[in-house]
């Protein structure tokens, strides 16, 4: 079946550091790829998405590029802030009935001032 | 615009008691609806999804059940809660082939 693997962390960075959270996937066909963010005590919010190979999703300084050749969708940000501390989930949307999402285990990011 | 509501926000229940969590969506019609559980410090587990009224698909065997009595209402139930049912329950919706949007979640503690 389809699956998503991501570094589980926790990841601890200093403010203004560069962030990379790796995400790789296994899927049949051509899934859409997503990054969601979950702040403490809240539900998940869509951060960015990409629907086809070589697409780059971006939002709030975060970027991720859909790499079909390496089946990856790594999340990057050039300069993190304390307010970016959260759990980040990589996900794919399956094709077919229900078009369910498959989520990675999440990566907890802590940014220190 | 579309919004998704879940209630209650927090619930403490004794083992063996029943459960009913409700999720409603506004501003859209015929959405796909989903229930997820997130155990403490862990990822998301898809429990149920529905593509229409009365149509429920279960992803994992367990003592929970789901129902969709109306187009934009999705209910998660249990007749007898277990300790292992504690967690953060998230409802989500999507239009066909579109992004999934999540509700604020219900934190359930079974004692």
C-alpha cells in the first residue's frame, strides 16, 4: 500500500537557522503531496501542497518541491522563527475511491530564541 | 467560506461508558468526511471515512463506529470505551479530489 516516511525528530533549532524536514513516499500512480502543520492543542492546518512532478509549493516562507525521480517532498525554510515550533506532517492523497490521505508520523520542531 | 466544527472540545469519560463525538461542516455540500485519531506524541490514524450519507468505510477494526445521518454531519461513537481509546480525535472534510481540511479536534481522556 501507499506510505509516507519522514524524519520523526524532534528537531531543535535556533532562531534564524535553516530547516529541512525530509519526506519520502511510496505510491502507485501520481499522488498529490501535502505538508500540514499542527500547533499545540490544535487541529492540522494545510501548509502547502503540490499536485504534479516538479511543482513547488510555498507558504509562509516554507517550500517543498515534488521530486518524482526520488519520490520526495522535503520541507525547507531559510530562517525559522520561534513561532514555527509545531509538528509537521507530510501526506499524500491517494487516487481512487475516497481519495484518502496517508500521513507520515509527524516531525516535532522546536525553535529556541 | 467553509468551516468545520467539532464538539465537545474536551471530554473525560470512565472506562465502559458510551461515546458520541460530533462533527459538522458548513459552506459545502456532499463532502468526503473523515475521522482520525492521534495518540499522544504520535501520528494520525485514519479510523473512518464517508463519501456520502449512510456510506461509511472503516479502516481499522475496533470498538468504535461512525455514522453519517446528514450530508454534513459525521458522528463517532462507542458503546463501551476502553482506556486505549484515549487520544485526540480529528474530523476532516474534502471536496472530491481536493485538499483535506481539519477541525479543531476533541481531546478524549478515558479513566
